[in-house]
C-alpha cells in the first residue's frame, strides 16, 4: 500500500493536497486503518506532511549532488528560495579543532557564523562555519560564498564527511524532536592555492535531504 502511494507521490508537486482519507481509501480500495498506516510510513520517510485540520500534503525532499556549492546556490539550483536566520557569531581565537582544520597558529582569530538555513521558509539545516579572518573580517549579510567570491577567495574543492546522527534537544530549531534522524556534514573547503578557507559543521533534516553521488570506474574493467 505504501509503495503504491509512494510511486504516485513522486509525480506530484510540493504542497499538493491529497484527497481526504475516506476518499483516498476508496480510490485505493483499502480500509482507512490500512491507509493511515501507509501514510504514517510515508510521513516518516519525509514524503508527506500533515496539518491538523487541513489534511495531508506532498512534502519536498532536496537532493544534493556531489558538487561544491554554497547553501544559497544549491537551493536556487533546486528551485527553492533560500533564506537564513542568524543565530550568533563573531570573531574570536580559534579552537584547537578550528586551528587544525584551517591550518592556523594557536591563538589566531577566526570568524564564526551560526545560522538556521531555510528553503521555501522551511527549516533545513543548522550550520556552524568558521573562517580565518584574513578571508572575511565581518559577518556577511547574504551568501557566504558570494562574499568570498567578491574577495577573489572562491573555494574550488572540499573534503566532506557525512554520517547519520540523531537530533538533540538543541536541534528543535529544525522542527524535529530529539531522536529524529539527521545528516551530519563536516566540510573543509580549499582555495586554488591549497589554503583552507572554510570549516563547516552542518546538521540537516534527514527527512528533507539526500546526497546523490555519481561514481566512476578508475580504470576500465575487463570486457
């Protein structure tokens, strides 16, 4: 039952309202209990969301390709409207981890930004970024990558780690409960001359994001 619904949902646009449960159960030829269980599965997968008193709607899942783009650029490429809510930041001495990742000397300053990232006004990620102050001295008003590009410091490659984690109490800003699945991304981005210019830790909603990686064979295999 869930599989039949899942196949149909991928052809519908984000925000489309599904028929009332009674009507949908009649169309699918199942009981309302069976339908509700199927909808619960799809809600857990992030394919639908429910609004009390309004009904069930098609959700949107953002698919990230393995390419180096800032959040703003990635969301626009997906046809979404990006925005951010500034949570805190400023200049200060680098932590041991920041100094290691950014190849700084102990005590050197970094610029930190903590933001809630949104797409179409929906919470998508909590992002904490650190940059050496020689790259940026002040927190930019808009896109971080656009601010770097304006200074001729656009990153050209990055090393990124990805793992599954569960939401903590402080992740409620994402609109999820503690224990919900999240994607944790840790990235160091580099300039053409090899200098690291950005160290980012992000926690993405597991029901809104997926990562698409295209793989190639290093050497031709046997015929």
